[in-house]
């Protein structure tokens, strides 16, 4: 999405976490070079927010844990089957008690 002043005015109030919010914050906090790249479509607002430290990049595990509650029962069974196939069969994995 290309960002213009008209886009920002159309959306009005910026909600936390939206591309418009990050773009406005980049401008407000003096990261005008990155804001220009976002407007030009060279960089996403999310990537720019990560670059300057407004957001952190989630690890693969954090992404999985965030998405698990959204899976259907069938999708969860599929994930479980995939995990079972990855589990080493030569040794038992036990947790300390």
C-alpha cells in the first residue's frame, strides 16, 4: 500500500499497531527517511518499526505460539502429526520431575 497524506487523513485516528500508526510514529519521532521509504513502497511500516526498535521481530516459536489458538481442531491434529514425525524415535525425551 502506498501512503500519502490523503491516506493518513482518510483513516483519521490511528490505532496502535496499524501501518498508519507506525508511519505517524516514524514521522513524529524523526525517522523521516524511513517514513519516506514506507510511503514509496520500498519498506513496510512493520519492517520500519522493527528497524528502529518500536517493535520486535517475533521468533519462529513466538509466531507459532501466537497462532496455535487460532487453529481448527483438524489443523491442530495435522500439526501434532508433523511434530510426531520429527520426534526422534531412538531416544525418549523426558522432562525432569
